[in-house]
């Protein structure tokens, strides 16, 4: 008898993950949170949200828009999973150094579960993005709407991760006393959470820069990847410095 | 006769609960009743709204608007629901989802009931020969009144949920922001509702779809 998950059991597993039923301290530690189901879910939900982002190029009749839809269905899940691939070793080491006690596989399970929650939320907000895409030609508006949707999904999934980490710490086998708001264990979880988010965000923003274009500026060629040039931080710096120069020399 | 009574009698309850306060959460009308109410009652105001400057050449306007008002309400809800469902689930509020949806849909039923009750005012003002611009303002005012009533009822129906968990405040806020954000654009895309005099009736405007927010922004900042 094979252990290949059926479609129904995969949907039930996703539902239970979103409801927080698969991320209790015991389940994350013991390994009952099924990565072999959530890996494919991360790919599928990323592909769904990627397809919603691609509607802008399709609605604007950009050349190669349908090809871009296919590219985005690969690139959006790749953005999240490649970022995890790059950051995971350091995230695991930080967790061990700060005494949070999560094992290698448990850390991986928890982070993949968080990515699935993030992508599920983003995909659920996709219909709103698609609706506005059909009626909007403004590139700036669509960029802002994408940022708002991914921002909201990101904030809620970060809250999900923090809640799970707190549950893990409260249920820690090495810590029999209840965790107070000022306890060192709680501070360790808070510190690790901060380092995790900072590391993931920094690498994620550069990964996004590397994998662009996502929305596709009207009139610009829609390629799978743009030629490698600079970095996300460098680009933000140049834009900020350019704005500062423009405001100090208004005649230029 | 009995089926008409089962539809009409709770209508009074929906509005009264907003005024007297909800003593028992079970008094919130059922989801099925609220949906039927929106589908049946909302075309009444749509019909009245499209009856501006009515003559033989404009007979299709009331029919188009009667179709478009329920489409606007249902399509906006459908677009906002997946996000509401997913966020409720992640925040651990899935057990309250049915109660929350009942509260939301009953407030929309109250919105349509209030609009329908104001239809006679709108028709009366149209009969007085008001201008197209005044007709837009009158309808805007009627929607404002109906929205205020719906808000009051939504807050009453949501009160037991808010008492149970503060997370419901976030979900209520999400629903209101998303519904208004999408609803404004949906209304813009489905126009004309009233119909400019001299322009033959069409279901959608002949021009391509545009973004309501960008149009407003360009009105405020002409150079942008």
C-alpha cells in the first residue's frame, strides 16, 4: 500500500494547516506535519498567485504575455522556495545558537508551513487583484495593489509563525516552568524570530530582484529573467539618492 | 401566501434589530433568507434608479439597472469572500465563520431593504424634473443612508462575535475595507445606472473599462 496522499487528504491537510491544527508543538517536533504534502501545495498556491499577477500583461496585450503567465507560475513559488533554500542553513544555526531547540527537520517543516500559509493567503486575495487588473492600465496602481496584497499575506503569516514559535517555547520539554512575558526563553524566541524575519526579508528582496520581471512594465520585453545588474539595496539607494539630488537641485 | 409572509416578516425584524439592539444572536436571519432578500429586493431600487427622465427611448435603463444592482452586490461579495475565508481560517476564527457571514449578509439585506424603501423618494424627485446632476446626487445620498443603516446593523450583529474574540475586529475591518475598495470599482465598471440624457441605453459603457481611483486622482491632480 503506497503512502501517496490523495487529492482529498491534501485539501484536508491544507485546511488543517490554515486552522493551526498541524502546528501544535508536539506535531512540529514529532514530524506529523507532512512536508510531502506541503511542498507541492507551496508550488501550486504560488503558481495560482503567479497566474493572477500575470493577468496585467495579458490584459494589456503585451507581446509574450501568455508565455509570461507560464513564467510567473514557475517564478512566484521559486521566489519563496529558493529564498528558503538559501537562508535555511543560517536560520537553523541561529535557532540552535539561541537555544530554541528545534531540530533540523522540525525547522524545515515549520518554515515550509509558514510559506504555504503566506501563499494560500496571497492566492485567496488573487481574485481582487485579477478584477482590478482587467480594468486598470496604470502600472503604479497594480504595483501598489500587489504590494498591499503580498504585504497583508506576509504580515498574517508572520503572526502565524510567531504564534507557533511561542507555542513551541511554552511546550518546551527542557522548560518545565510556565513562560512569563519577561522570561529568557521568551526573549530567545523573540530574538530568533527577529533574526529569521530579517534574514528571510533581505535574501527574499534580492531574490525578487534577481527573478524580475514579475508584473511587466508595459512596452518592455517580457523575458524569463532580466540581465543581472546591481542589487535590490543598490537600486533603492540609487532611487533615494536620485530623489534627494533632484530635490536639492530643482532646476536639473 | 405563506411563502410571501416568510420573506416579508423577517424584513421588519432585520431593520428593528438595528434600532433596538440584538438581544439574542439567534435572531440574525438565516443566510438563505438574506440572500433571497438581496436577490428579490435590490432590483426594486435598481429599477427606480434607472427610471430617470423616462421616455420611450429610455425604457431599457430601468431594466438594466434592476439587473445590475444585485450583480454589483453579489459580484463584490464573491470577490472579497476567498480572502475573508482564508484570513478567518488562519486567525483561528473558522468556527465563527457561519455566524460572521450571516451577520454580513443580513446587513446587506438591510442595505437593500432600506434602498427599496427609499425608491419612492427617488421616483418622486425624478417626477419633479430634477437635472441629471441632481439625480446623481440624490442617488448618492440614498446609497449613503442605506450604507449607514447597514453599518449600524452589521455592528449589532457582529457584537457577540467581537465579545468572543478581538480578532473579529480585524476581520470586520478587512471586510469593510475590501468591500468598499472592490465595490466602488464594481459600480464604476457596471455604470451607467441612471443614464445620461440623450445617450441610448447600453448595459455597459461603450468606452473601455477604466479604474475609478485613477479617474478620481486625475480629477484632483489634473497633471498626474
